[in-house]
């Protein structure tokens, strides 16, 4: 890419999932509240459901379908009357190669969908296989092009931002989105920059500053030149030392 300035800093790390994601973690006991009248779904994000272990004395029906397990409490008959289950029930669910322990407190509520684990681990594996052997500069160019074309897909972690404009030298800027590649250790951050005066000589080097990252590996600025009142897209690719 003509407008990409690449710095050959070798840096590899992994990125976590976005803070907005909600899921249960393995090897800890999680309290949940499922419906005792409808079918509930538990979804494994890192693979298939291998097994579900629970007390067979409990009036519950279990059906495993790939990465999902459906849990339905059965109606008990006590003294000739139907009763819905409301006692705590413990489930040990093998999701991929990890075990999740759920203690459910069933009640008369809407059916629940429960998410186990994160797909980050799966995404890391896919990315390592996908980008294995790819030169660092080629990876930077590919990630930049995907961001410019709004084609962040696959195992990218995409977080969109709504921030107030900030000032840097003679431009106003704000973050639009941040895209990371799990397992590879690079992040592309897209900014919208709007100059307060014409900057005919400003190019990518204008933005090499700690304000935009401590480990900058690639910069793209489009369109150029920077003209007063006209916004440009700034894509900065960095390692995870970004401040």
C-alpha cells in the first residue's frame, strides 16, 4: 500500500474479548436462574458440549445438540397435584475441553440462554493457522485494508467507540473503532482526523506520537493532503504496548 508506513517491530501477544461480552467462566461455580416451565439453552462458545453430569434423581430432561444443551425441568406429581421444580440443581457441563459448574435456582420465568466461555481461544487458534508464515508487513497491510473496507470479520475483535473529539497539534481527532487480531498481537485503531488549517505537507509521520501508541507498526492516512474542515481516516496498527 503506497500510503502505509511500516515499522518492523516484532511483537506478539494475545487480546481478550471486549468488556461488553457476558459469559460464564470454567472451573468456578456459577449461580444461574433458569425457567422451570420452558426449555433453557446453554451454549458452548469454544466447541461442542461433550457431556452433562447431574443428579439423576432430579426431574430434568437433557438434550445435547452440538455446541448446545437444552435443559427442561419436568413436572412432578405430588399428592395427585402437578408441581414445578424449584429446588437447586447442580450441573457439570463439559464445554470443549473445559468444565463449567452451574448451580441453577429454577423459577417461573422466561426461558434462559446461558453462554459458556469465550470464542477468543477458538479465534486465536484460527488466526494462528490463518496467518502462520505471513510476513509481519503483509499482515499489517491486510489488517489495514480490512479496516478501510469495513471488512473486519472472522476472528477479529471489533470494538466501536463513541468519544468526544480531542486535539492533537493542528487537528481534531476521535477514535471510531479498534480491531484486534486474537493470538497474533496487533491492533488497528481507526481515527477520524479533521485539520483546523490546511496542512499540505502533513503525512503519516505527522501522527507518530505516544498519543497514538507506544508500539506503532503501520500508519495509513486517507485522503491526503489534509485540508481545513475535511475529515480523513487515520488507521494506526500497533502492538499491545499501546498506551
